[in-house]
């Protein structure tokens, strides 16, 4: 199998600033029925039903939470079909045949600012829950759960640090939707009675610092929110790292942020919270990056959730090579390899990387320790690899595999080109 390890070196040769292309909404979308942390689903529509944009078509069950499933186009319900998703595996998806009428469900409405100012914490949480808002930075954790706490929250932190190399979706989002992000932050601060907000952005991203500062000065003068530049390294976007560098608070891995009086959201999640509160809208579109040396026109675009990958590839000028290519849905460090392009964009995905294949051979571990020195969660990836290989869940647990953030650094630095992150995922499953 062609692997993505160390392909990041190829990326260094790619253009760093990408053009934006307009992409049409596809003829069919495929809505994932199972997503992160969910175990089963029920559908409230059947094949042949007519659905509208933003209509609830079913529900996912995550054990301690439920999550509505939405149609992102208007049209006719098709079959349940398996497609590759961000997991790198096939997942059941509901096909919806687009009628291009762009009809919105009756539940979509606009709330006045006055009505919003009177919403209680419980009402704001309920609206966020009803609109299925989740961590759009990739975590996919239901956003309302973080707010559903009795702990006093001193600060809400928005994470604007897109730390994986060459991803630009959050960059696009901040430059275009900074107003929505501040509004989302304002709503969460209102709900939690929080007096302080922080937005963390890389200090090297001058355009983002400028965009946020301008919107803050023009529309949010009275909002107590600091825009804090942070250093440019990986994984600066890890919430524990960002919190340390914006507040000085050192969070122990595995503890709830609410214990420290903190709630943290990705900037795009804050914009989604704004859309939910203001318009009762779920996430319908994602800013999306398509890049790599195996695509003709690397570019940025706005993509409807459920869009098939071939539609995106076509909009980006098609593949630049025939035959095998490396396909990664997600970033170069944390994304998943795809076996084929029969895949779709789900809500937490914001990039597709396409590379010319580079054959390499995994060698046996030489016990160099590079993976151990590099792990930001202070784990021992090499020991965890042996635990995964021997299916020793007790050892994996004792080695704190639950603290692994799947950042991919251990794979990247491995002298023997071992894809350690795959073993970390296997070790996590053993513990679950
Ligand atoms: S993926 Fe590897 S480097 Fe990253 S946290 Fe997990 S074990 Fe550590
Ligand atoms: S970096 Fe690779 S070769 Fe070095 S100790 Fe870790 S697993 Fe072994």
C-alpha cells in the first residue's frame, strides 16, 4: 500500500498561496450516518421522500449524547450507500439527489438580536445541540457538551491555529467569517456568564491578525476579547498547547478543561455556533483545501457537506497523473489514507491531499528514541507499538494511550519510517 509518511517533504515544493475556485453543488450528496463517537443511527426518512436544506433526516446515538442528521441539499432521498470517509474506511451514508431548488426547511429561521440577547444558557445549549454543532477543527466533539457544566467558566478560547502544514481552510474562514466567529464567541460568553474571550492565531499569519483586529475594532469594541499571536510550530493547535501559550495555564492531559474554567472551540466552530443561534442552521458548507503534486490545480473552495471527492477533483482540474496516487483526507499529519476516491466530504473534513506515489520500505525499529523525544503528550510510541502488535490492551492503558492526540509526529520523525500513528489508533481500540 502507498503510505503518506514523510510525504510532507513533497509538499514543501508546492505553492503556499492557493487560488480560490467556485465549485458547484453536486447532483448527489452523501450524508454520513455514523460519525466520530457515535455508535448507531436511526433515519426519519425513507427512499423517495422529499427533503429540504437543514431538514432533520435522522439521529446519531453516541451513548451519552444524540446528534441530529441533516440534509444539506433539497431533493429526493436515495439509498443508504457505503462511501469512504475521514476515517479511511467505508461508512454508511444516505444519498440525497439534489433538485437544485435550494429550498430551506421550515425550521430554518432568523432570530432577532433582541430575542438572542434574552436567551438563557439552557436555551443556547439546546439550540447548539439541535443544530448538531460539533468541533470543526477535526475533533468532532458535540459543542454543547462543553457548555453543559456547572463549573464557572472564566475564559472562552477560540483556536485559530491551523497547525498542520499547508492546510488553509481555517485561514479562508477567518479572513471571510471573522464577524461570525466573534458573534459565536459573544453568544457562548453570554450563555456561560464568561467575562473574557481569547482568540489564538499564529504570529506569522499577519493577514489573519489584521482581519480579526479590524472586525474587533469596528463591531466588537465592547467585547472583552484578546487576539493573542502564538508561535508557529507543530502541534501549536493542540488545545493544551494553545491554552498554555495564551493563558499560562498548564492543563493535565485527560482532564476536562472546565476544571480549569476554560472552554475551547475552533474558530470555525464559533462561526457554526453563530449560524445555529442566529438562523437555526446546521453546518452546510466547509472551506476546503485541495493540494498536492497529483492534482492539476491546487486550490481552495467552499464545499457542500456530503460532496463526493470526484466532484472536487474535477473542479480542481483533475488528477495530474494516471494510476496510483496517495490520497489523504485531512491534513498530512492527522489525515487518513484513502484506498480510492469513492469518498465524501463530511462535516469535520477540510482538506484533500493528493501526491505522486513515493515508494518506501519500513525498516525494523532501531530504538533511536526519536518518537519518544518528539511526542507532545509525553508518551512512548515505540512501546505502544509493541503493545498494539501484541494486542496487549493492559500495557497500552498503562502507557496512557488515551492521551495520544494522533498528531502524527511519531510517524513523521521515525528513522525506520514506521507508521507509528496507525499503531497508536490500534492501541486505542484495544483499550476501548
Ligand atoms: S501520534 Fe505519536 S507523537 Fe502524536 S501524541 Fe500520539 S504517540 Fe505522541
Ligand atoms: S523513532 Fe522509529 S526507529 Fe526510533 S525508536 Fe521510535 S519506532 Fe523505533
